[in-house]
C-alpha cells in the first residue's frame, strides 16, 4: 500500500448505512444489509461496502431472477432510499465526498456499487482482487473490476490513527474486518461477514468458503474485541440490526 494515501485523521464518527432487508429461505432469517460511513477529524470520508446492485431498487423480482438469487432467499425491501447515494445524503455526504472505498469482500450484497465512485481508490484484499472478477454470487460473475487505484492488503494494516483493517479470511478468501477507535464510543469492531452473527461461532461457520479459516479469524477477532473492550457490530445479525443507530444518526 502507498503511504501517501493513508488516512491522516482520527475517526470522529461511524454511521451505519441501511442497504435494505433480505430473507434467507433456509431458516427464515431476516437480515439487514449493512454499510458504514467513517469520518475523520481531517474531513476524510471512508465508505465501507456498497450493498446490492442498484438495479434491485427498481425491480427486485427481475433482478433476483437475473441473478438466480431465489435459490437462496429474497430481497424483502430495497428502494432508492437504500442505495449509497441516499444513505450518504442522509448523513450530509455526497458521493463525490467519498475519499476511499473499502470493500470487505465482493459478494453481491456488498459489491453492487463498486464502480459508482470514479476516481476514488478502493481498498480490499490482494487475494480477492487477484480473482478474475468480483465473486458476486453462486458462480455468476457479471461485474468487472473498475479501473481504479487499488490499495491492496494481505494482512492487518494500520490505515490511519485509530483505524485498523484486519485480515479475516474464511467467509471469502479476502474477507476484511475493521477496528475503529471513536472518541466517545471507544473501540468498535466491524466484523463484516467474518462473523455475520454471534450464533455463527457455535455453528462453526459451516457455510463459509473455508470453515477452518473462518473459525480462526473469528476466534482472533473475538479475542481482539475482548482485549480492547470493543463494541461489536456484526455483519448480518437479525437481533442486533434493529437496535443499531442508522443514518443520519451515528456513533461518535
């Protein structure tokens, strides 16, 4: 990674972005699709993940059929209000204000807007960027890598003061998590899909690409959270999702 594009300021706020609701057919679990906005005391703006492709906001049924998503579940709600542009606007941020896009991994519900931030660098794992295309969903690979400057990581990286990117492979080959140090809330661990919900730990990550790696990553993240006394925000926790502050509210 190029040190001249590291984040210079300390995080001052963390905003949870609501990218819609999804129901998993196998168990009836209803999960929120989450993104994050991180702002620093140097007026830097970091967007973490981008939700489903925008086409879902205009025709869920046709988009799901095109992506063969019905075999897994159904998008319950996703409108223009759940796209990054509207979610950022609620927080007073324009698309052009985003300085850095962080992709925790490239599944369909995270990678949909990866090409929507022209001229902005993308931070992601080197292992996942080395793939021919973003993972997307169930062997479908309709997206190409956008022509951007990529900040590729292959381990833990101190992105800036109070902001750490953590390698957490298992769910996918390049899954990332983040540790954000906030002035009032204190440390916040964003597990991403490395731990989508607490029960996944007991289930031993049986749906992960690499369950063994996922178990090791989750164990490490939970130890780190305990050491730091961190608040944990999981990737898709049905129990936690309704309790989280969401844009325009934020954690300071």
